């Protein structure tokens, strides 16, 4: 009983801040939009049926999954060496290094994107350097490339966090044991480090995939209105088309898909760790 | 014949602290088993890591079979290491763990499998070859670690506290197995321990280390009976220590009692150690004593004696039936006393 009492504030926050809005959202998704574009109270699953049959939405979902999957994989692979460096560092340095690796979390998403604009923009640092070398200018912003770069970067700190927590099985002693058995760095990495890091890599990929699928700010701002994913579509439906039932239904579908993804992972071997 | 393993002036410092290993020099013949014995933090594990190449020497040199390995990285040293916590790869079976070192050496599958089977057979684990480490008991894991280290046919077998993680009941058995295996294979072996009984029982030579320095290296019996320094006398075996004075060669005074000692330093203040098992009690003897305390230890009993020169421990067969309050006579053979200049 006492445990419940201690959890009460958290339950209250989750209830009021998450479950209640989701309930409201679900209710709205069952309403109907009439020909004039006004929302009519109803109890129909017609909107769901319409969305699920919509080829445009299916295409968006595919693009979203490919984008998020690629960025999650890239973020996880880029985070692995970072996490390994932090783990191998002398204990005094581990804290500051870990903090540095997740420092991007402390900058607001918008601020980070403004930074990327300065780097990747048509007159940004990268194109300036390319111009100096006499190489052709690259379009790195307001397109899929920009979104891929920005999303990968924004997911990396989460991947580092998960890896740092999940690499507990990776005792540095294993590296030493492998060395005394005659294994060089490459063999040790492939045969010892990587297999032992696999559960953590999977966990990092799953989390960043979910975050990537639901990402809104990066596709919206770095895509320059030319990149469409499920999250931007929900925004457009709600605020541009003012079709609330459709926006709500799409949001519910996304929520269910993400929940199913996380459930699937926890059922996979090694997923419970 | 020159020694197989030779350490000369080996030194390792960590930061500005006193050296963890301080100008360590010792020699070991091929096929012998050396114990590095000392209290925790004395530098014995660092010495083992220096031998394995897991630590870099700040000074000095390590020769194995005439080859200078001081600056070689661990992967080319060919040293079989059994870590204190075994460090078995948790995602590999026992057989895969044992095969790992052979794979690294590019040994072909057919020969590899034969050697893995042979080594697992040797440690009596053939039936468990396909088990993962977490499906095995501590003793079984220890044997896998031993098999893994032996499979590479190492120039030197290095064991870090090999028995410390085992139950007391298992320890004696495993100790004998390691000894028998080492004898059979003739692998020159160095092992680290803080347990003097283990060192005395297992080793051909025992090196006692204190604060990074070699105190004494000797066969177990010599170490026990003729400790070379006060530290060794105190650390190895039980003894009672007294402050005394060497009055003349072979003559030591403790309090008001003059005792005969086989070997004495120059006349002057001295530290005197008397081993409990060398004390003789009976109806006849040089000094009157009274038993004040008796601790029964099975075959032997440890007696606390009030003597004219102070309290002394004596170890005698429990069957002798001494009781607190007994008044007896005591004789101390001259070679029962180890005397060091204070």
C-alpha cells in the first residue's frame, strides 16, 4: 500500500499528462468531419478506415520508417565508439566524458537546428569549405539529406545513454583475457566486444527508432517543408486542414504502432535485459 | 644452466605513489612453480600483470627462455593467464572459450578441435564442453579458465589467486589438480596468493613480497624454518615476537632470561621470533612455564604459556592433554629462535 502512495505523484502526472489527453484524442478520432470541414460528434471508425486505405498515408508511413530506421542505425553505430571510449577512460574522466557525449540533450531542439543551418546551409561552413576546394556546392538542407543528418545527430545522445547503461557486461577484463590469448584489436572487437554489446545495441536501436518515428521538429525544420513524415502529417491535418478527427486517428495509429514495436522488442530474446 | 624465467630490476610505478613493484629480481628454472606471496596491495598481482604484458614496466627486464619480452604486447607473449574472476567470455561455450586462443593463432579447425577436446579432457570437463560459463559452477568455470590458458601451450602459466573464489571444501582438491597438471605438462608457472598455506603446499619456490620489494625467495621449508627477514618471520607461519638484545654470538637476552640462538646478528638490540611448533614442554627443561590458555585445533593444540621472559605461543599435539594451570618445564632448541638486528 505504502508503495502505491509513493508512486501517487508520478501516477497523477502520467494520468493527467498522458492518459487523459490520449483518451481525449481517442474520443476525437471517433468523431466525423462533415463536407464543410466542421467536426461533428459521432462514434465511428470511418476515419481509421479511410486513413488505413489511403495510399498517401501508407507512403508516408514507409518513408517515416525508412528514415527513422536508417537514422537509428546510424546513431547507434556512431554512439558505440563514443560509449566504448567513455567506458575505457580513467574513472576520473568517465563522468565528464559521458556528460559531453549527451550534452546535445541540454540544447533545445530548435537551437540545435539553427546550428545545423549554419553548418549545412547553402552559404554554411560545409559549402564554404567545398567552394574553397573548388568542389560543387551540395544541397544539404531543406531536403531529406538535411533531415537524415539532423535526425541522426539528435538521436545519438539517447543511443549513447542506452549503450553506457547497457554495456555493463563488457568488463575490460575480457579485452585483457583476449589479448593474453593472442587476439589483436580487430579480433577482440569482432569476437568479444561486439557480441557482448549486442543486447545494448539492440536496445539503443529500438529506442532511437521509436524516437525517430515520432520525431517532428527535425523533419519539419530541416526539411524546409519538403519532407513529409507521419508526425508532420498529423500537424498538417490538425492545424492546416483543421481535420481533427483525422489528425487524432493518425496519432492513435502511430501510438499503437510504436507500442507494438516496443512490445515486440521486449518479447525478443535478450529483450528483457 | 641459466634460469628459464628471469626478472631483473623490474619496476612499476603508478603516479607519484611508492612503486607498486620495486626493483624486483628473481630467477625460476624451467618447469618450476613459483608462488608470489604477500599481503594485499604488496604488488604481487602487478608483478603477474607485468609478466603477462598487461602492465608496462617502468624499468627492468623480463626474460623468458632467453627471450626479452619486456616490451612485447600481451598478444604476442604466449602467456596463459587465469584471472582471479576467470574472465571467461560469457557468450561462448566452454569449448569456444578454450578454442579462442587457438583461433587467434590461426590453427586450423581440425587440429583446433582435437586440442580443445584434449585440454578439456585433461581438466575433466569433456561432458560440459557445450555449456556456457553461467551454466557452470565456480569450480567448473575455474577449470575452463585453466584449460583456456593451457590450450595455447603457453611459455608461462600465470595464475592470479587461483583458489580464492572457490569454496574451502573445493580448494584442496583443485590445488592438487593444478599441481598434478603442472607437473605433468612441465609448464613453468607463476601464481599469486595471499594465502601462505596455499603457497607452501603448492610451490617449488615461494617469493615473499612486501611493498613491491622481494623479501625472500626460497623453497617452502626453508622459507618457513629460516625466514630471512622479520617481515617473512611475521607473515609466514605463526610466531611470537620479542624485543631482545644480542649479548654475544649465540646469546640473546629477552627480559632477564638469557637464551641460546643458533644464529645471531652483531651484538645489540634485536627482534626475536619463536615458532610455536619448536617449543618443547615436559617434566624436564631449562625454564619453568605455566599454561594459561589452550586452544584446541584438532590434531594440535595451541597453548599460551607464561614464561619468565613473557607470553609465548606453543603448538603441541592435542593428545598430550595439557590444561590451563599446568606448571611445566620448557626447552627451546637454539635453532628455534630467529634473531634479527632491530
